[in-house]
C-alpha cells in the first residue's frame, strides 16, 4: 500500500503496520537519515520506507508477518527493532 492511499482505508478499524526507528545517523537501513527517523516497512522490498508499507487487520497478523520475515528484516534493517504499530497512531507521530 502507498501512503497516498490511506484515505481508502476504513478508519472505523485499526490497521497495523511493521515499523522501525533509525538507531543512528546515516543508518545502513536508510543511508543519510538522522538518528530517530521513523519508517514503515515496505512489504515488497522489506526495507525502510516513508511511503510504501504493508497493512494488516490485526496486531497478531502483523507480528506473524514480522516473525516470518525476520531474517531478511534483520539483514535489511540492521540494529533496529521492527515492531507492530497502529497505523493511525504512527502517522500522527503518537507511536
């Protein structure tokens, strides 16, 4: 899903996305970023992204996806913890 498509989601429901925070400046997961930069995880590339992401109907579904893909996520997003977050709270900067 692309960030420009979030208005198509049913906002009466909570959607969950895998997200990550840059552990350092110029992090290997997103070269040139600042420490603490926030990203969602692109479901196709399994890399940090501001715009493309994988959305799930439940926290459990998101956590299951993270666990199934953890080896590649660890390679692509070194030293960062990928976690399931509520999409609305993440986009608002509350999470």
